[in-house]
C-alpha cells in the first residue's frame, strides 16, 4: 500500500493515528502523531489508511455529547495520554529514547534515558555496542523514582545493530543485591513500534523495560555437607560476596558527590587557629585530592565551591586547572544554586 504526504493513517498495533509528513527509504514514512508534536518513522506494513479502518469497522463511531465539541478526532477506544504518574504502577528499570528533532521536524538523534520508578536505589552498568564495537559505557547510581540521561543514539545508528548490555544491582542496607543482566537488541521495526508515554518523563518516547522489579529474590539454600563432599571440596563461586564481583570503581563512582565545598569550616574543626596561608594550602590540598579522584573515576563534570570573597582561592583553582590536560573547560559563571561562588569543571 502506498501513502502520499498528507494521508491520515492508523497504526495496526497501537491504535495511534496521525498524518504522513514525509516519504523515506526502505518502505518507511514519517508520521506526525495526533495530540502531540511527536513525529516518528514507521514501516508502511504497520499502517493502514484511517478511513479504510473505519469502513472495515462501521460499528465504531465517535460519540458526540450535546453542548460539547471535540477539537480533534480521536481513534476508537484510544486511551488518553497519561498526565499523572503513580508509584503503584511501577514498571521497574526502563530505557527511554527521547527524539531530538531537526528544524524540519525529523528525529536526527535520540537521548538515551534510564528510568527507575521503583522505591529502590540501584547501581547500573550499561554498555552500547554498534556493529560489535563498544560505543558507549556508563557506570553509576540510579536513585529511586528518578531519571538519568546516559548518552545519545543517532538516527542512522539504528542501522548499526545497536545492542545494550545492562547490569543492575539493587542497593540494600546490607550492600548490593544479586546481579541482574539484560541484553537489549534494537531493531528498527521494533524500535519504532515501542512508542509509549514514559513514567516520570511524562512524554511520548520509545520505551523499553529492562528489569521488571528490583525486589529481592529468594536466596538459594546453603549447600549441605553431603553435597559439598560430592564436589570434592572445590570452592563455590556462589559463596563469594556479590561485592567481590562488583568493580570497586563502580561503587566509588556511585558514591561520588559531584561537588566539593572548600569553605574551611567544612574541612577542619580547628580552622580558627590557622593563618590565611595555611587555610589556602589546606583548601588546595583537598581540591587536588578531589580532582585526582574525579579524573580516575571518569566523572564528566564537578563543581568546586570556593565562595566569592576576595577571589584568592578562585584564582588559585583556575591557575591549577589551566595546567591540567584532563580538564576540557571550566567556568565561573552565575549558577542558580551557587551564584558566583563555584567553578564548574568539565573533563
């Protein structure tokens, strides 16, 4: 079936309707969805003309209430877009792809965003492979009921067989729970059909569920002496603490605070006995140690809080940053949280 620009179409699998805005290669077209400014590519095989659907289902008619008039026709039984979100409807750990549109209204890339709508914090290890080569890596903490951008996927990269390898550990009061793993292989046809309103983001995105729940699973029973003897006293990896399998730098990165407050009262209780020169040396010592750790862990950016004052500490920090090849840029501009009292450092 062929569609011209301007044809009103209906998705066979999701009940969504929209208008064809452009013709693409490989049997695809761009469709502007109703009730949104969201334009997505779609395969022609997944579409049908809206009028053909209604002709085939004559019993489906819109209801008109006297005194009220809808501004836009909506497909039969089409559920309204959710505008609220409740934790009771948790979908676990999810990966959303939020399209970034070019001036022509076409998606040129997608922001990859992790969503955790559970009540548990988690440590996430994520890797993206394109044509079998590592393209993106993220390790860090994903707080409960939160979202976290982790990178971008270009529109053209959907043809590069993108594969996401994701590890997840729930954070508990005793440490970390059991490792969970998910392999997500993105195929264009599947990708474009996974359009949903994402929790927390509250917008239409391409949405994939990674882990349904983070609740603790029943731990295996301890091995009895008879079973142990049958294995000829060979050590069992199952007896090792799960933290031994978790890279130390992942835990450090999850606990890393991306800001350092150099006000002297936060560094030592005996600051009143120090001279100005001693205070500056102590502040710069903490600054050096903090930056070394941030660089070692691969942190993207940090904020160094130095206050305003006479600017001696700020200038000393700037002089040191200029000497560091790991620093891409830094700026001391107005920030709604820190005012002019902090320097942002980007690695």
